[in-house]
C-alpha cells in the first residue's frame, strides 16, 4: 500500500511517500526555521500562512522524489491532532481534497502516536515496549502495547523537555532552534560546571512524572554569573550542564519504569530523541540486556513518513475517516489511553 503522509502540526511542512510502513520512497521536510528565527520561537500565524503557500509544492516534491505519479497513491494520511490549529487545518484540508480528487481513502493521525511509532519504520520492535516520547510539546514515558494502544506511565507536569531546551537557548541568546544548538555547544562544554537541580516530586505517588520548569528557571537564574566579565563560565558549560540534568531527569524515570514494568524493549521518538546525549544514554541500556531503538535523525523531528507509517497499520485494519474529520489542537486521543 503506497501512502502519502502529510505533516503540518507545527513549523515543519512535510510530505512523504511510504510503502507498507517500511519503505520510505521520499520524505520531504520544508523547514520554517529561517522564518521563526528572529522570534526565537514558532509564531503560529506565520507558520500556518507558510504552510498554505508551501503545501502543494511539498506534496508534489514528495511524489516526484518517490518516482511515482499521483495515481500510484493508495491512501492519504495526515496529522490532525494535536498541534497548532491553523497549521493543522492546512494539512487536513489539503489532504482531504487531494484524497477525494484521487478517490482514495484518507485518515487523520495523532501526532504523538506517530512519534512513538517512527522507529518501527526502520527498526521494527516487537510489542510491548517502553515508549519515550520527547518533543517540543510533550514528554511522556509509556507502555506501547500496539500501534493503537498506549498506557501512559508518566508525563511532565509542566514544561516539555524540548520546550526547556528552547527556552534556555532563547534566554541566553544561543541560537535557534534551541535544542540543536544546545546539543552542539555541549560537545565542547563541561557538564559538571554547574550542578543544576532536578525536580523534587512525590516519588511514591507519581514515580515516572517529570518536571522541567524548575531546571529551566535554575539555568536562567545563572545568567548573572554567566555575564560576569572574566568569569570562566561559558555558554558551552551552561549548555552542557543543563543538557546533562535534562537527560538525567528522564533517564532516571526510564530506568525505574523498565525495572518496575519488566519491559525489555525500549524505543524513543520526537525531536529531542535526536539529542546525542540522550541517544548515548539510551543505547547504554543495551549493556543491561535491553533492546533499544530510536529513529534516524530525519524521523525524530516532525515528518510525513512517520504519519504514513502509522497510518498503514490503521488502514490495513480497516479504519478510514470521512469528510467530517477535522483538526484538533488538543491531545484528546492521547489522554484517552
Ligand atoms: O518533534 P518535534 O519536531 O516537534 C514537536 O512535536 O514538538 O520536536 C521539536 C523539539 C524542539 O524543542 C527542538 O529544540 C528539539 O525538538 N530538538 C532537540 C534536538 N533536535 C531537536 N533537542 C535536543 N537536542 C537535539 N539535538
Ligand atoms: Zn512532533
């Protein structure tokens, strides 16, 4: 089944052609980084306007790069929740019209589930596994029972991990997008330069929940020291110390969840799954006998291939949407797990 996957939930305008959830024929990602750079964050109105301008070209590029024609497409999948409403609507409406014109089925896909599924395209993993979703909007540790069934074990109670990376980078004027810049700066920094605090939470009641706003504030509060002329602290040290603690917070819960659930397989997804330290720490779990997978870098951040990949599973099981399917900014489908 040849599926066109469309992703416009935030600031990436992406379309991909994937066959049977395993063969990525194309995965075009048109990034809006330059547009949002001056604001050091995504401006929703600008994002949706650019999606409107780009969507047709991006879809055309995905089809021609795949070496197919429109008539080879068997179904169209699109992210329809959660995300920025204006951005989502561009992808949803385009996809519905496109599929209807071709006379093929279409289906709306949950962005979070798509991130959790992404690694399956390149490195299929038997269910159940421990899912680690780390993105700009979400931070979740869960038990993934199947492509359509996820039990949430813990979430952030405030900022998402990617949001903390982005806000720290913005405050220190490190560059945009924040996560990528902090990861790069950290390579030349001393992770022990600052002992940033981790969250103090009720570990008995919520053992797998996380918090990132305290860490973010602690890092931001170091700015006076950072600005002190002649002081040895550098942006590299700030970045490395922050990244060290950000990864510690989630890895502690991941190790605990593995121990408590007895799960032996683990997969990460989402933009922060591209982080080199997190990937290294997750990979080290293999020494303890765990099977660890995460998507290649291009499938970590928002992309159409993960949408098409997950959609294949729904479509072969007979699920389809009709023209009433719309966009939702909320995590409705996710909360239900
Ligand atoms: O999954 P994604 O593309 O969009 C959302 O669904 O949110 O994730 C974007 C997030 C941003 O916060 C970005 O700073 C972060 O992923 N990110 C990274 C890295 N690459 C992207 N964070 C840490 N290290 C990276 N290498
Ligand atoms: Zn995402």
